[in-house]
C-alpha cells in the first residue's frame, strides 16, 4: 500500500492497488464516498480505519471538466447538487443520487462522476476500461431467460432496449450498446447540410427532425447542431443512412430522399421535413416511421377493423371528421377507415396510444362474429330485420315503430322509455330499442383501460362504473376486473357525429374537453359539444328520457330545455319545493303547469326496474330475487337487520329480503 494525500479527508489515505488487498482490508462491503457505488480496486482507504473509501478514478476526477459532449460550458465537480434537497437525476443514466456531481449551472446538466468520466472516454474514443468487459449478443442474452434485461434494461446512449443489439455486460456499470460506444463524434448528414452534427448530451425537450417524435427523457445522446437548434435521435441518424426500406405493410420498396425541405406525408397527412422516403411505383412520400404503418388495426374506439389507406374517394363518406379528435380528415392523404360503416380516423389519432389498439397481422383471417343477433327470420324493403332471435331473450323479437301504443313501457336493455324504432316480444312483456338490439355481444371501449374485452350481460344488479347509478339494465362486464358499464353510458360515450333532439347542428364527443353542461350546469371532463354554438352536454344528461312519469302528476312530464317564463315565482320545483334555475333542463307538464328538477322526477334509482327478476343472484341467495319497493310494511333486511325502507331484492318463495345497497 502507498500513502497518498487525503483528498479532503481528515486522516491520511492508503492506496490499495489490487482486489486481494481490498478484501483483506475490508471488514464489510463498503461504498465509495464520492460516487456511492460499491468500492473496488484501485482505491484509497483511510489509514485510521474509519471506514472511508474512495475509488482512485473518483479521487483523481478533475474539479473542472471540459466535456466534448457538452462543449459550450465546463462541468464543475460539486459535493452536492445545487438543489434544495441536494438530489439530482443523472442526464446519462437517469439514476438519482445525492453524492458528488458534475454540474453545469447554465444548462442544468447533472452527471455522476463515473458517467461523466465514462462518456468522456467514449468521446475521446478511449475505451480501455471496456476492453475486458464481455460483449453479450441479443439472441444469447434473451434466450438465456434474462427477462429483466429483455423487458426493463435500456441502453444509456439511445434508450432502446439493451438486449436489442450487441451490448456490454451490465456488470460494467454502464448499460451501453457496442454500436453506441463507437458512434462518431461528428458526422455529415444529408438532412442537415449546413454544419456537421455533433454527438452531445440530451438536456432539453426537442422534436427529432427526422422522425418528428418528441423526446422528453432529457437523457442519453443526441446528434445536434447548436447554431441551428437542430437535433435528431441517434437511432434516426443511423436508420436514415439506410438508402432503402422494405416493410410487409407496403408491397413496394421505399427509397431515402434526403432533402431539407418540408413535405406532407402521404401515409399520415402530417408535415415532415429533412428526410423522407418515397415509393416511386405508388408516387408516395412518407416519414421514416410511416414506412411501417400497420395496414389493419383493431381499436378500442370502434367495433370493427380499421384499414389504412393512402387515398379515399370523398363521396364514400358523409362526415369527414375524425372520430377521436373531431377535426376534418383529408382523404388526399393516409387515414384509417371502417369498411362497414361511416367512420374515419387520423393516423396520428388512431396510433397515438399503443394500449388502445392491436395490430391485425393476418388480414385474410375472418373477424369474429360479435353480433348479439343470433338469427334473422325476416327482412323489410329497407334492409332492416323485422323478426329476429337475440342472445338476451328466449323468444322471437318483432320490429315496430308504434311508439304511441307503448308510452308506459321501457326498453329492457337501457331502461329508458320506448322511442323511435324498437323490437318487442309477442309472448311476454319484453322490449328493446333498435340501437340496443344492434349492440355487439363483446366490445372494447376507449375509457376502460383493461386489455380484456367487455361482455354483454343482463340479469344482475350493479353499480355502473361510468355514471355511478345502481342499475339492473343490460351492461358490459369486464372479464378481468369485473367492472360493469350500463347500456345508456355505452351508447352515450360512443364517439362520433350525431343529431340530438332537435338541436339544429351536429354534436361531437370531445373526450378531453372540460366545461359546463347546458342541462345541469355542472363541470365535467368529456362532453358532447356543438362546433357552431355554445352547446355542451355531459354523457349522463345525454341519456335523459324525453318523457317520464311521476306520482305528482297524472300526465307525462316532458323534458324541457329552457324556461321562457320570466316570472321568478314560477321557478320552483313542484316536487321538492326548492328553487330551480330556469336556464337548466327540467321536466314540465303543460296541462297542469307542473315543473320539477330532473333528479326529483327520475330519482336515484332511474335505471332499476321494479318487478324485474334477478334469475341467478350470485353470492346472495339460492332463489331468484325480485326488485321491489315496500310501501305498507318494512321487513328487516336479511343481511344488515335494518328495515327495508327503500328499494330491496325479495325472494317470493321464502322469507328473504335485502336492501339493494347491501353487499352480498
């Protein structure tokens, strides 16, 4: 051992030159006092055995480092990062630390000592410390079952999966692909002809000029030109040097066209610049990323497959608004469309969230039959099924439009009053709106984040995840998390363009809009909005029935959108006798001049049908249960023991009754 200066420590230090000396000197595993990592030889240790250890490379780290990857300002070695808590995240490896740091106060760049010195050697092409580190090949590392490496570990240079390419063993302390360690410091590239591109640290958010994708990591390497404020991913530089690209989603070869001028991508309709790929056969020009746009996808936003097309005939579509963002879609450029119905998507919207769609690999494979109609027994001249069999009922259902004959009936699917076209059973008291009949037996929805499909179910009492109401309407139930969504919410949250109850303009669903509902005045996230006027409607108010009964009036009450009566004394609810806002929707009887709040008329159990039977009340009772409301006597709940003053589930065959709110 050699005695050396103390590098700021209060005791003399001894130099340990090999690992055997270190093991003999250590009483336990110790960390370097500067970098915080497990200490290894060569290193310094305290001559007084106070537990102080210091890597030799950390001890000799310069107080000021002029780093080639950060050429405009020096990096200063500091004992603590200049932040209130002293904690920083390294801009190379993204790991947090509170030990010594190389810091640039101008750019707020922070690097661990080892990361700063390691990348300095990479920049100087001095990789002696990696000469003895084993290289691992992607096939070998993943076939050996290293799932953690395959799924989680990233290269600190490009932030692509470490196992994707040949890489240095993570045991060396710096996850790095071999190709990233050998990147040229400077290069000339066709996408930026004014100046060379210089390899540098990523320290701020930017959009890559080749792939157009934003980079929000603030870590790893980028190629950039500081005078022009030009930056590109290192992966995109390497990929764009490929003069040709072949992809199974396009039948021809794409060729690089490296011109520094803007263009409109024929695959997605978005502007591109600097580097494009062209197909001379199809006369198309696309982004690099769009050379592999999936040809067919299955999206949570629509029930059918979506096909990618470069061009569409405009007469094929009545509405040219994207289902997701409601902005116009240009049919002169690429988009996704449904070949079965009037639906179109921007490519950027359809592919924005990777969890919202799956790629259909085999386009010849028939899509599964998801129709809830099992058999059609008759058709009319308009192509509508007049008699059919449905998975939710044992008898045939017949099409009708005689709404006036069934004013007191409601749809057994959504529990809203019968309106427009509907199907009914000639043998029993069963009704379904035409739109409820046509819903699929399984579906995905954009607002439910499980990957499992939702299955159409009935004959259950449940709390709807979307509206919060207790219901025994038909529902869609998630096979994984068992969440249920009622049919009114399924219909009201299906995006698109619609006409709504006499409103003169079309309305569109904006899933990210926040604002006030014209019906109730409350603020919501996700609204049906009109582009032409100040109309916005929450999905729960969208489903309000046009008419409803209430015991306070012998006539049907009609949903009214504005009170034109200026006499303020009339602005009271005739049910609760509280004041109501004349600007919000209410129910009104023109014959009796009765007016009432929406919630007072519909109540808190608007989606529970009295008298309906729950055939298999799982976990609750062995017999079927009937939804009842006790009026003359209030038996005690078989579950909690309290009187059933509200809605209850009752077994008519034995002395069993429970509150609908009591858990099984």
